[in-house]
C-alpha cells in the first residue's frame, strides 16, 4: 500500500499483519480523494476507523492542513503511528485510541472540514455514524466507504468502484 498522489506520492505505508483489516484499494482511495480534492486545501480532516491512516495521510499529501485519526485496534494503531512517523507528520496529526462512534457523537457541528469513514462492512456502525452526522454534522463533508449493496439511512452522492462504493454527504450551509 502506498500514497497515490500529492507531496508523498509513491511512498509506501506500513500495514498491520491483521486479517481483520481491510485496506481500501489504491484505485478506490485515489478516486475517493479525487472526489473531495478541491476541498482539501488547508482542510481539517478526520479519519474515522483509520486503520493504517491511509485516507488521512493521503489527504495531507494532497493539501489538507492536518488530520486526526481515530482507531482502536492495537495492530492498526502500531501501523498508523509508524506511518505518521515515517512521513514526519507528528506536528500535523493527532491519534486517538478511541471507538469512532462515541468520538464522533461528542463532536460539535463543523469541528472538521472533511471526514472519512471506512467502518467494517456489514457491522451496523456505518448507519449509526451517518445518523450521528445527520443530527450534528461534525464535518462539512462526510465521506464513507461501503459495500455496493448497503442501503444507507439517508441519501448522499454515491460513486461505484465495483464491489466498493463511496458516498459523500454535505452539510447544509
């Protein structure tokens, strides 16, 4: 796995040796970030269910000001911390060892510009996160990865990357 575009294009990222981790394919991540790239310049980014941090790190590579990462699994946290250190981004990042749902629920509206979420497929966490965001839009833009057959609780703009879909929700101004 590597950073696809931006300042650190081509840099390899550490991945955890954990079969439960499902990294986003590079072509999906590239397309996903491309959908919101105009909004990344100087953005405050949140990467929920961060895993290796590839989404947030790719966002910084493409111009985001900083990124906060939320992850609970020890192997993923280890890889995430290694990736942040390898890119010398400690000053532009914060890592929270917390459950993503209560973390998001505690945020105020507009706390971030862009939020990325890639929860475990078919876990129910995605729907709860979207419902939390609908009540209190903690980011101007919420972007989520999900299975192609997952019916979301509210409508957003969806893009088809095969078995993987990305949906974007925008807060009303």
